[in-house]
């Protein structure tokens, strides 16, 4: 069923806890309904924003347009071959519910991404990642509809042009397509990713290396570091980890030998935004109702009653200080909506 509401609070649809309003909220439950929504006058004539759980958005003001949400949560197994299962999942399924099902059914690949907030559609746009895995590693194809026409278009994994927290849906084709469903390719034989050194230790402490134990270890690690958005509004990591050319990295490392860094390619190295922010003295600090989380300074939190602009102001101050201390420009990972 398609539902359409006017002047709706977006409080339940953004994890930062911003009490902003949208002119309209339209929700759909199937691909056929999405086509009807996309071809409607309302959508054709107004600005539209597709929102899942809003776990990567910062609303700076009310949204003067139509917010579109998916309630399409179907999961179907398409085929099984060569040690892999191909599963199509509706964009409105809660990401972590999907991970829980994978673990239950013995499908390998998604377990390191346990407890990441958001829905399946947004996960494919954002290329969510944690503990050495990015969702692009599991995506076979992304099925979409074109915003203005409702025409179907399937993007192969390569066509999605995935990068670190990047995809074609955030860049060249931003706002042009709505994700209908995602086809994942998961393993049916045991295979784990323990690239992140603390994860394997945490799993072994629980006993056997199993999907269930990996999921539980990840959940415990995330809970110990990251604030629960129900309690402290936040959108996970606020900034991306900066990627810098090797020469720049060598100069920084000479000055700061204890600086954490991760290999990206022959020409580039990734630095830790959390470490840079920590070194600039921001950990646990706040500017009014906007705070920097004490256990993971990459996460900015709404300490209660913060407006989007308070969070943006804090983010800008942090960017200035990191630029002043290290000459590095931190880029927000969170998308600002409005002005
Ligand atoms: N660090 C500090 N001070 C702190 C905390 C961390 O200096 O208070 C340094 C440490 O050196 C630590 C390093 O930062 O080793 C990295 O910290 P962490 O392992 O928490 O990972 P991250 O790079 O800060 C990324 C993702 C997270 C993901 C974790 C785990 C980004 C922007 N963030 O954070 O993703 O959960 O790795 O894999 O890539 C998200 O995107 O919203 C998110 C939470």
C-alpha cells in the first residue's frame, strides 16, 4: 500500500534526532508501487529525497519537498552455484536484519557488517564498511528505477563504480535513481575476513570460529565504542578517513611516527581521522549541544536538542583545527540536507 502524509516530522527517520519536517512523506511497499509513486504528479513537480533510516544524513532545515521511503523488504534466493548463493533483498529491509538472516542461514560475507544502522538500499548507495569488509564485496547487482520515469535499470557491481564510501549513486547519478532491491552474492562455504587484527582475537575468546561468534564479537566491539543512536543522536563516523599521496604521507609520518595508517595503493595511504581529531584535542569535547564522542572521536553526537547547524558548526571547527595541525582537509561522510 502507498501511504502519503503531509507536514510530517522526520524525527523517526534520522538517527541524529533532528526534529525537522518534510512537506510530504510517501512510502511504498513494492516495485510496482514505487513506479506509481515516481510517475505521480507530486513527485514529478517537487524536489525528492530518498531516505532509509536516515543514518547518514544531517538535516540543517525542514525539507521542502517529498521524502520517499521503502517498505519493500522481500528476500528471495535467486540461485545457488559454485559455492555461492545469489539473494535479492528489497531496499527497505533493515540492514542488520539481513545480516542476522545471513548468519542464521549459513551464508558467509556479511557478518563483519553486523549492527551497522540503516537499510539495504542505503547500504548499496553508501558502500558501508567495517572490519575489513565493504558491502561492495558482496554486491552482485543493484536494481533501480529512474526518478522521473519509473523506468527500470539494473547496475552491475562494476557499473556502480564503488570506492571507499562512494558509488555512482552519490556522484555522477546522484538523485537520479531509486534503489529497488540489491542482489547479493554470499558464500555457502566457511570463509572469514580477519584483516582487522582485534576481531579474530575477540572471536577466539568466544570459542569456535563461527558466523554466530563473529557476529556477536562485532556487535560487542561496536557497542563498546559507538554511541547508541536511540540514546545519543549520531550518524556513525562523521568524516571519512583521509586518503593522501605517498609523499605527503611520508612527510607526516616523519613528524608523527606513531600515526596510524593503512595501505591503499602504491601511490596512496589512508590515515585515521579519529587519530587526527584526537590529537587536535577534540575527544569528549562539546560546543553547546553538539559533542565529540569520548570513545571514538570520529563520531559527533547530539547531546540533546542540537540543531543540524550546531553539529555542522562543530564539524567545521574540527575541520579547521585538523587543517591547522596537519594540513589535511577532512571530508564529511555524512550528507548535509538543506541549508
Ligand atoms: N583512534 C584514536 N583515538 C580514539 C579512537 C581511535 O586515535 O579515541 C585511532 C586508533 O589509532 C585506531 C584508529 O583510530 O586504531 C581507527 O579506529 P577504528 O578502529 O574505530 O576505525 P575508524 O577508522 O575510526 C572505520 C569506519 C567505521 C568502522 C570502523 C571499524 C570510516 C569513516 N569509519 O572507523 O565505520 O566501524 O572503521 O572497521 O571508515 C561508519 O562509517 O559510520 C563507521 C562507524
